[in-house]
């Protein structure tokens, strides 16, 4: 038909070749995309693996070189506690000294286990207190000092000296002095600790070695709501719906499986102590502090509504549970006469006065003079063992900071406590012997 285009065979062949080439190119391009994606994915995974491996290796080296205790579980001296804020971690140990553990499995500051059932011919003494009883070390601004070993603590020295004295007297009884001291505790924690755990150990004697954390307040504060440590901080963060708590929880959950997150957790703890500890709890309601104009009336009111209330309850529990009780006032470097201190201890005192102020130190001295009458009014046996320099015949250094002691200092405190407790121990042994004689006589009949 005229006017109709008819391609010749060469044109058709050319078109077919172009179509085939185009289809092949399309297939090639389509087939290459998954390969490039796989290569990019493999490269990304390899880069991620190398980055994670580098972080883990670098964190491992930092932990081994700079951390006091790299292990996640053994590095924590305390654990959070739902009722008394925190408690001692039985797994805590210092690196290189695994044979000499600091905490017993039941969370006491001693090497040996303590059985719930008291061994025969044993007088059991439980000592309640805070960091001075526990025996912590010192850090800046004071000269660095290690924590005391168990046998250097007040209770370690006291147990050894009482048993030595019993042995010399020919007694076949022994004394067990359990160190239930926990850093940062106040007397209301000690009352809770006694009720929750310690009464089950059937103590014959309970003593409190206290002072610094409770006795020298000049305002009546809401102690429960303003306790800026451990679990109280966690609850405050939770109530405030902050991001700090989920971050802390997430890091803590992963830390046992990762050197990097272990390092991050240790950094978190440093931030925690610098920004949270002993700071106001903004999301926790609390009462307005109370302070009376008259100094003595104010101190008496504070004492009766705080530490004396706690210690009176501990004392009264003794009548029900069958233990004797007394309170010992711990030493404070600012209460010591400067001229009687060694050069080292004078430096410690000066550092403390710079932080505290001379006016605050004078207030502590005035409160110190009131304490015997406060305890006498409540009929709680009270013994002031805070003056160490009159006993320091060897002229030893006694303090490592404001109230924590060197081994020489703990020996002087233990010596004073021993003189009070040994007659009580002897009376316990005599009572036990009399009970045994009556039992034997009853069996013979």
C-alpha cells in the first residue's frame, strides 16, 4: 500500500540488538545492587566490631591501670537496701588481697563468719556505729590513708584484748565482738538494723559508738527526708522523673558484661558522689528545720527528738531481749587540745578547722559538754572516750581526718571501751556459770 513505511530486515536486526543490550545492562545493574548493599553492610558491621573491640580494649586497659578494683561486683563496698538505705557488700574485696576479705558473708566488718546460733561459752557483743567504727580511709583535702584492716578496727582490737584478758584469767569463755558499723549511718539506721537483723544473733551486750553524724546538730531537721545518700537519692530521682535513674540502671545492667560500660558505671559513681551525695533532695517533701533561740534549750530539744529517741529505744529493747547496752562517744580532732597533738595531727586539725570554722568547732565543744547530762536524763549509760591525747604516751599520730583514726587511735579507743566492758563480760560469764550449776543440780534431783 502506497505511503506505508516498511522497515527492512537490517533495521529490525539493529533494533533487536539495542533491545538486547538494554535488557542485559538492566539485568546487570539490578543484580549488582544487592551485592553493593551486602558489601556496605559487611563493611559497616566490620567497622562497628572494630570500634567496639577498640572501646573494650581501651576500657580494659584503663580499668587495670587506674581503677582501685576493676571487678564489677567486688568493687562496691556497699549495696542499696530498701529499708536502711545501704548495707555492706559481702563480695567487696581489695585487689591483691583476696585472702583477707573485709566483709563477712552476712555483711559484717570482719573476716570470719558469724553464726545465727551463738556458740557455747561465748559472750557476743554487737557494736553499732558509722564510718569511724567501720574504719574507712582518708582522701583529699586530708593526706591519703588506706582503710583499716579488720584487726586494726576498734572492734578487732577490742575482741583480741578481751579474749587475751579472759585467757589470762583462766576462763574457757571467749568474746565475739561483731562490727556492725556502716559508713554514713545515723542512729535511726542503727535502730532499724538492730530490729531487722541483729537481734536474731542473740547479743549479750550492744554498744553504740557514735557522735559525729548525729550529736552536733544545731537545727532539728527531717532526718528521714533529708538523708542525701544511696536509696534516698534513687527514690528522689524516681519521684522527679529524671533521666539520671534510667541511665544509671541501664549502664549498671550491662556493666558486668562489658569493660566499656563497667568504666562508664565507675564514672557515673564519681558524678553521683560529686553532685548527689549530701545534697538536698529536690523531689522529696520535708519539714522546715526547727531552731530555738536559747542554745541549751535548742540542743536539748534536738537531742530528745532525734538521736536520744533512737538510742533510748535501743536501750529499752535490751530489757525485752536480755542484752546490756551503753553508748560511747567517738573522738573528734577539733575537741583535742592542739598543744597535745603530734605535728601530723595538728595539720589534720588545721585542715578540719579551715573546712569547719572556729565558730562551728566552738559549738561542737559546747554540745560536747552537754552530752553527759542529756544521756543521764534518759538513763542511758554514756561513756566519753573522745579524749585520746591524754592516753597517747607513745606520741603516735592518732587521726587520719576529722574523726577517723589511725591504728594507734583505734587502740586507744578500744582500751577505754575494754575497761567498761570487761566487768560486764565477767558478769555475763558468772551468770552463765550459775545457770549451768542450777541446771546440773536440777538434773541430779
